[in-house]
C-alpha cells in the first residue's frame, strides 16, 4: 500500500453539487468602440461574426457584436450615450471584462442557491423570448465590478440571445484554432484573496485545486499569491491572484491601479495545436510576452521529452511545464488594450491539469521587463 498523501480532490467528501455548471456561456467586455473591437478580434484572433444588437434591433442604450470561435463566444458591448453603467465601467477600466456567463440547467435554482449563500444579486431571473424559444438569465456580483450571469438556453434555438439578430458580414478571416475557455483569472486587492476563495467555495460550491504561496511565485521584484478555484465537475476553473509585498510594485498591483480595482486579468483559451495557432497569431501582428533567452537552455531538464520540435517552440516563445499528469504548452499575449490589464493566454494541455507553475517565475521576470519599459515597476 502506498502512503502517498491523497490530493485535495481525492479527500473531498462526495457532496451534492448545488450549482452544476455546463460551461462558460459567453464573456462580455464593455468596450469604447464595439464595432472596431469586433473587427480587431476577427482580424487578429480569427473570431467569426455571430450576432448583433443595437438600434436596428430595437435596443436603444447599447450596441453589441458577438463573435465566436470553437466554443468561445465573446460579446463586445458599447454604450449608446444614455447607458451610465457601461460608460462608467469603460471610463474606470478601459476595455474590460464585465460578464463571465455560465451555462446552467436551471437559472432559478442557480440564482436562489447562490443568493441564499450570500451572493449579491445583479439581475433577478428573467425570461427573454423570441420566435425560436426562450432563454432565462440571472446574475450575481463577484470580485470588482465583474458579474457572473447564469444562462439557461435548453429551450432556445436562436443565434445567441433574444434581442440579437444574425450578424451578416463578408469579412471572415480564417480561424486560428481557438477551441474553449480553459480558465479565467481574477486579480483581487490586497488582503482580499481569502474573501474571494471563500466566495467561490461557500457561495458557488467550488473547491481549491492547488495553491502557491508568495514565496513560490516571487522574483527579485514582484510577488503574488495565487489560488485556483474549480467547480464540482471541473469544467470551470477560476484562478485568483492577490498582490504580495516585493522589492518593487507587484504586477497585480499595477493591474489594480490601471483597472480601478479587481477584475479579470486573463482569459486562457485552449488549442489542439499551439504551434499552428501561435504562428497564425504572430503573422497577424499579435505580440507576446518575451521569454528570457536562457529559458530554453534547461527546458528538457525541467519537463523531459516533449512531442514538439524544440526549435519551433523556442522561435515562437512558447512556454512548457509538466506536472504529474503530463505537460502543457502556454503563451501569454501582451495586454489587449492600452492599459497593462487584460490579456489572453493560449494553452495546449497534453495531460497536465495544472496552470504552468514552473513557468511563473520565467514569465514574471518577463512581465517585469515590460513594467520597467512602462516605468511602473
Ligand atoms: Fe493562466
């Protein structure tokens, strides 16, 4: 018999999942120019046109473009002058994530169970209808001004949501291999880590997968704490970062300053072929965090043999990490907008279920070089 300590998930009691989540339904960003943003996410990242709402569809206070790729739906929303909530969000944060929507089987139950456990309501359950069926939605607040919407669409056959129409355009640059949302990371304020870990545990029934303390994720200058919260069926993974004291300003603190508080730091997206995906992205002008040149000198010692050609990995600046279940390849874009806030991660998992802990130090050293250039270190 082995005496190896069981992992956290193996010692968890079998309790009923009161909030079964089917996946990330959509991610909505409030942006200053939805029309131009849609063009950017199409051109740069290969998202495809899906749906539209605005004045032409009877929506008076906002315009939204919905773009999709694989199972990912990105909603880009701008105010039409008289929507204070969206306008203020953009003024405070620049283009930023407002909603991480989760598909559920039962919106009323999801809303009631979470509110009963202490969630602050954002939107009470509402049924929206059109000739193709009905969608129910409700929302609760999470960190910062971010919201989780619950979406029940089992009785709906429309293109996206009632109120939207199909967005027809001749401009459809090729997809680049994005498949699914792997995880969505939130940056929270000083001392707020446990509050939000407790929120996901107690209010949403998540559990903590792994944790790093600030000694594990620190360089000469930056430090942070990170905990990963995962839901019952492990479809939804929400790592949470909190800044920690270092010699200079933590990258999480820099984010908090530019975002006016807590918010979504990055969205990690899966691909089945990261070499192809990153090759496409680089050819479309997407910039990634630079990897220290010495990183690849020791990559085989750290992760052992990998299927991919090391030269291709090195030339594209892809990071590699291994855990007990396999390995993963990942890369981080530079910020998507003018502020050093939101960015994308592209990830290919080859067995590994972790998040690239071994790469954190290499990555942070790279982020620090970028911070240095911005004069915010
Ligand atoms: Fe990540």
